[in-house]
C-alpha cells in the first residue's frame, strides 16, 4: 500500500519567517495530494491540495509543490503568523486492491515564535 | 449547517466491553470514512464506505466493524475493546471517493482501561 513520510516532526520558526514541510510517497499511481491543518483539540481541515497534473499551486501565503519524478511534495508557508501554529498533515491518495482513500503522514508540529 | 456529527465525544470503557461510535453527515456525500489518530502516528484509516451498502477495510481494521446504515450514517463498532484501541476517532465524508476534500467530524476520544 501507499506509504507517506513527513519531515520534520517539529518545526519552530520566528514570526514572519517562512516554513517548509516535506513529504514523500511510495505509490507512483497516486494522483491527489492534500494538506490538512489541525489546531489543538480541533478537527483536521483542508488548507490546500494539488493534483498530479500540476507542479505548483498557491493560495495567498501558502503554496504546495509536487515533483512526481522524485515522488515528493512540499508545503510552503510565507510570512508566518501566530495563527499558523498547528499540526500539519500531508496525505496521498491510494488506490488498488479494492481500496481507495487517503494515507496521511505522521504530522508536523509547527511552532511560530513571537 | 451541522456537517459531520459524531457521538459520543468522550467515552471510557473497560477491556472487553463493546460500544458503537455513531457518525452522520448532512451534506449528501457518497463516501464516508473512519480514521483513528494516535500521538506521533498521524491519521490511520480503519474502514471506509464508497457508497450506501458498501464497506471496505483500510489500513488498521482489526478489532472493528462498520455499518453504512444509509447514505447519511456510518457507524463504527468495537465488539471487545482493548487498551490498544484507546485513541481519538474521526469520521469523515467526501462528495466523491477521495477526489476531493474530506470533511471531518469533531472527533471522539475513547479510553479503554
């Protein structure tokens, strides 16, 4: 099945600086890669996603890049703010063997230092 | 505007007891999922249902059963709870089978003593 590796597990950055979280996946057939943000005690919520026919996607301060050849994708947050503090999860769609769903990475705890 | 609703939000069980987690969505979504979240492990898929009347195993199905009662409801049952099933459980739904956003419920925190 699909395996998603996410790094780093914890990331501390100064407010205003940029943050980058990286993920790799194993299944070359995967074609959908979302990122979820989970604040403490809350449910995960989608912040951005990218499909395999696109190399980069931006939405204001966040962007995601995808390298299908290397099977990795990254989340970039610029001009970080205190409200960006949360756990971020990358995910990749898996299919095959009758299964279809999302496999998540183990998460990155992003800490924004004032 | 409820979205995905899970009950109960908190539950404490003794080893060997059984219980059912209930999930309902009011967005007319076809696909529904149950995930468990453990510290440092991310979200792991237990079971999913592509449409009413169908269910499939995910990554960690052992010890669980599910029922897709109708299009709105998808329940998760623990027949004989074990301490290893202590976790936060999230139900989610999607308009299509993972080609779009997953909408999560608020989560159910289960402790098995």
